[in-house]
């Protein structure tokens, strides 16, 4: 495929935008080459500025669960835009979508809408600290909760050491209150609690990790976190920015049968528009301003375009009783088809799948945390990404990102993808 216009647009973008992109993964640094510039999208397909069409397996990194430009969502957005795009005042839409979310998701009574997943997770941690009157949080190496300072921390010499900033601009003072543990390693979490038994406000975790590839929790891991939080008086925060309304109407809490104290949302809940949210039971949420002393605000929070897109999307998900099982089935079909093809080549590989999330890692070692995810052969991944791209299949441009399937994908699209994968494997 030719990408001349994309290349020219990227050169122009680099002159006025840092790195030429507004989110780093888009720059193709992990895979090499220049990013593809999109002109439009519809259903399961992306169309670039050079006239190429791609089957889309990122779904805007998760939000487009119904496919791109879904007709009901576009109609609702258009009608709302004609009434105005932002008021800075309350609307009935905010209450309607809030009530719908509360009815769908276990263990929450109230929800506050914000503008991004980063904002939601940042606010959730602030709320947890305000509620518990403690300062430290536990996060997991490889889990991403947005770019707030407290989350840009890497592991030190061990799971119970203080973290160190892995981005300039994050202070050591911030880093000292973020404690690192290893995903799927309950002992590492217990060690942190034993060292700081009365200082941890909360654990924050992706219940199904999506930022080191898709990594499901091991049996008993989340249950163990719940028990440790109960034992030491900390709150359990589920970052469901990716998994909320993707793994089921009640998200990971419902699907895995684990109740979190605070839940954060993004992506699907906004139907493709910028949005985030955090929710909890009343006794926690009443600490939030204006009811309580924990401050959070936002000019565009609950803006009517995001609210109507999210409300329409959630109603469609609720009405289609077969949607989640259908999506899971498509993901299984893709997974099993790819696995059968690659096993014949003898290439080291691991597939991870949960619901409509999937990832392929080029390693013999089971991928259960960040360390094992980092063992993947990145040269194989680069060749795989570009090989599939040139065959009309758009995959995540990083080995540390999950695929997100959408309901617009057809069986024919999956068959095409498997044919492209088989054709690429012939080049290895």
C-alpha cells in the first residue's frame, strides 16, 4: 500500500505538534515508519487519506464497540449539536445517563462525569485519599491509569520500594506516595501492606490489564486484593476505562464477581466522544464537592455531546441481549484461527484473550505481568504489524496494547484477517 499523503501530513504535523501527534502511541515509534492519517471511518473500516481501507482492530482504543459512525449515535449527536454543544449548566441528559449507569453497574450509587480517563482516575485517587485520610496508593507495574503524575511511576529495586518517576516533570515527592506491586502477584501486594499497614488509601488496578497487552487476572488475584483492602482499611479502585461496558453491561465487576469501592470509566461510556467518569457508593461520593470537602470540577464535564453519545450507546448495548456474547465469539474465532496458523510455523508466541480484548505476544513465556510482557520479540512484532497493515488490517501499533474488537466486524472480515495473517506468515 502507498502512504504518500500520510507521510506528507506527518511531516507537516511535526512542525506544529510535538512528535506530530497528540498521543504518543500514534507516532509508530514502537513499530517504525510513519503513522497512517485517517480521513473517515464507518462500521469496521478505517479509510486513510491515501485511499486505503483497513479492517479496524483498535476501535479508537476501545470506545467504538458498536463500530464507527453508528447511525443512531450520529443522529442523536447531530440533533443535540443543533441545540448547542456546551452550556456550563446542568442538563437532564446528565441525570439520565447517570441513572442508567448506576442501574447497570454493581455496587455504585452515584457517578460524576469528567472529560477523560486520566481525569477519572486522578479524581478517584483524590477521593480515596480524602475518604480514608491516608496518602499512599498501590499501583501495578505496567498498568496505565492516564498521565497524572501519581501514575507515571516505575518499579524500583523491588515491589515494596518507593517508585521512581519515569517521566521528567514528575517529582520525587509525588513518587514517594505511589507504591509498586506486580500484577497477578498477591504476595507483592501483601508485602506493601505489611510495610505500610496504616498509610495506604487505595489500590488502583485495571481488573483486566490492557496496557501491557491484554492480561487477565489469575484465579484468586482480585479476590485477594479485595480481602487485603478490607483487612487494612484501604479502598479498591477498579480502573474500568477500558473494560467498563465492554466486558458486559456491569463491566469487570459484574463479569468477575468482585466489588470495587470506586470504579472509573471512559471510552465506551462516551460513545466515542471525550469523556470519563468515576463512581462509588453514597458514603464515598458524599465526600465530593459540593457535598463534601474533596474538590473536583470541570467546565466541559457532562457536556451534552458526550452525554448524548454515551447515553445512546449504552441504550443500544442494553437493548441487544446477544451483543457481548457475539463479540466474545468473534474474538474467540480470531484468536483460535490465528493460533492454529502460527503454531504450524513454530514461532514462539502467547495469546491472551478476555471478552473482546486480545493480544499476541512473540514469546514462549506465559504473559501474566509487565515483566513477562516485556519478553516479547519486538522485531517479530514490528514485522507483524507492518505486514498486516500492508494487507489491509489495522492492529495496535505497540506490543503493549490490546486489540479491541467491535460489533460491526463480520465473519468475512475475520476470514480476511486470517488470510492476511497466513499470507504474512509465509514471509517469516
